[in-house]
C-alpha cells in the first residue's frame, strides 16, 4: 500500500440545472466548510471565464468568500491564469487576502487562458509564451517577497510570501516549475496523458530554491464515491455529460444523472464519453476508490492529490468527500477535535 498522502479539493464552482448561480456559490461554501471539518489540506478554486457551467471567474473574490466561512483549511487558486492578469495586481489581491484572513493561502499559477479563444482575446495581456510567463512569475515572487526586493511595491502584498505553485497540463509548466524551484501541480484530472513525462522532466531538472529545496508534486484526480458501485456510476454520468458538452461547445449547467447515456448523447459524440473515465478517474465505493488511489500514487510518486468531484446534487458531492475522508486518514488531530462551525449569514436576495 502506498503512503497516505494529503488530499485536497479542487472546485470550479459548478452550477447545476434547476439551481441558481447564487446557489452554486453557497454550495461551494458548504463544501469548503465540510472539507475544513474533515481534514482536507487545501481547497483550491480554478479560474474559468465565459462558462455557463463554472462560476469561478473572479478567483480571489471566491476565496475571500470561502475564507469567511472556514477556519483551518488552506485556500488557494488552482489557478490564476497569469497571462490574463498583471503580476502586480495578483500580488495585491492575494496580499489583501493574507492581510485580512491570515497566512493560509496558496497561489497556483497557470498559462492557459481558461476560456474560449474569443474571451481569451478580450482577457489576455499576452499569449503565455514560456519566457514571458517565467518573467511574470519571477516578478510576482519579488512583489510578494521582503520589502525592498522590488522597486515597485505591492501594498498589501510585500512581505506576505504567499506560497507559489506552478500548474500545468503539458510540459511547459513543468519546465518553469523546475527552473524556478516551485512546487508543481499537474492537471491529470483532465489531461492525464502527459503526466508521467511532465513529472519526470520536473524532477530531473528541478533547481532548489529557498522556498522549495526539493521537488514537490501534486496531481489532480476525478473521484466520485458512493455507497455502491452502481450508484457511483449512475451519479458519474453527470460528469460524463459535462465532458461531452465542453468538448462539443455546448456549455450548460450540470445535467442530472441518467440511466442510459446513449439516449441523451448523439451518436456522433458518444466516443467522447470515454474521455471522462481515464487513468486519473476513480468511481465507486470507498474501498475500490482507495485501492485505485493507492495504485495511482505508487505509480506516479506524487506527494499530494487534489480531488475534483461533480454531481448534480451538491449534497451528494459533499457525501462523496465525506465517504472518501472516512476511508482515507486525513488530518487525524483535527478530525478528533471539535468540528469547526462558522455560521453562514444568508445574503439578501435581489
């Protein structure tokens, strides 16, 4: 059996059919609270734009919303798509979060636009070329460093030393992470094919830094846990339908699960269903999912896992993470203590 590495959660703030966008944010807050109590290490939110499925376009605002409703868990971006943003503004945003809520934030950085080409053109300062991107990351590191490291000041931001992570779904992010001595998170939950090659490149070429003396890697996995295999596979059809919609340009809120995918997916798109069930996808009972996670860690040697789960019913998403936590020892001292209860005040509806 592989060592029990820490588990974290990746959230894109999905909205389900029949639910409002406001309800999607409340569902994420409830999941973050549950994750805090269960002992998950991190809760990251990923930047996406122009989507009817995902509401996490303003990542730093979402993290502030979650920070007010949690107490222990590390919060972070998974990630900020740096070509869309000025490094100085990112340093100010995340420095503000740390100043307001304390030093429990991670800043994951990516090169992808996180949207369609037209929206990307409206967002981007540049196209994320490796040299430009690496320079932006280095600027951001200096803005968050000790006062005086940069002639341009990020206030608040300077002196907060928000931990930087490099994200990637190809080899480019691995190169930058290795060169700058940063921890590396690979998006194997949707791009598993290059995982082994990217990890090998990162470890082979890693240059130690004061913040990170040794390589440290995390991989994304898609997980859905239910009391029975049949129920897990039934609930997972929501994720499969989401994948087909994304690949065919039909962005929409999450579909309810279905008993027969063949009845709702056009024949020309049925080959896409298998894309949602790759080597970084684990669906089943707690015991079967844990066995698959053990095998994944033993093969890849990653230091952490970050889990994403999609269900049409937000309560069943929380249940999946509860079942996983019960089968995978997390932060035992925290789980043995008094559960954290941070009240959520319902905002006025408009």
